[in-house]
């Protein structure tokens, strides 16, 4: 309850400052992490009962990947590996009310490398299968899931394509029509 009130107050203060500066403040940077392992997703059950992916604001002088790792650890207790190629998509949100912020959110995929699952002030952390997860997912997280599934399919297709290219190249090396280089004896 206190946390939600604080978030609304921050939004109001930021938007009043932005108004005083003639709208010249940029949107706040945010990160979201989608972690899928063994057919289950890492989620946070927020105090209002809805499920979302670990997420939060990027701190001053913090790189987005570092922010994603930090936010996930703060909210779930789990440490992640995230690489630049794990960037799934980027969303822009324009705050429509005095208490909502305009944000630019980078969405990453991640892999668990350690830690112990636990909750935080932002909610309880859970591993849920997709079907169960979809029942309580926040609307915003539904869009993220769709983009993640498309990203996962593209990545799998690229992996399959790379494996096929590698296999074709290996087969080509054994082709009897290819001549070996000529070596001269000294």
C-alpha cells in the first residue's frame, strides 16, 4: 500500500517538475526481464494480485543490462546472465495522468545463474507455467509475453539456420570433387 502511494507521489512530483520545465524532461528509463526455464516463467505477484515480469527503473549512471540484473535480484533473489543480444524489444509509454510517468522500457531475456527465490516489497516471486501464468498476467505483461514468444521463435530459427549452414559446410569438406592443395616437397 505504502509502496503504491509512493509511486503515485513520485509520478506527480516528476510531472509537476516537467511542467515547470516546459516538458523538457526525457522519459525515465526502465527495464523488464523475462526468464523462462524448463517451461516455467519467473514472475512477481504484485500486492494488487496481478502477475508481472521483474522490472524497474534504471538508476543514474547505470547501464540497462546492469539495471535488469539488479532489479531481478532485488525482486526475486535470483542472479541472472544477460547479454546484449538478449534484448527482446523496447517500449515507449506516455503517461496519461498526473500520477503516471512517461517511460522508455528495454525488455531483456535472461538466464538464472544463482541465488534463492524470495519475495520483496514489490511482491512475491514465483515460477509458473505459461497456461497458469496467463490467467493472472497484467495487461502490459501480456504484450511483453507476445513479443518474447516471437523473439524466442526468431532466435530458434536463426539457431536452426546456423546449424544447417554448419552441417552443409562440414559435408562440403568431404566432397570427393574437391581437390586438396598441392604441396611441394622441399
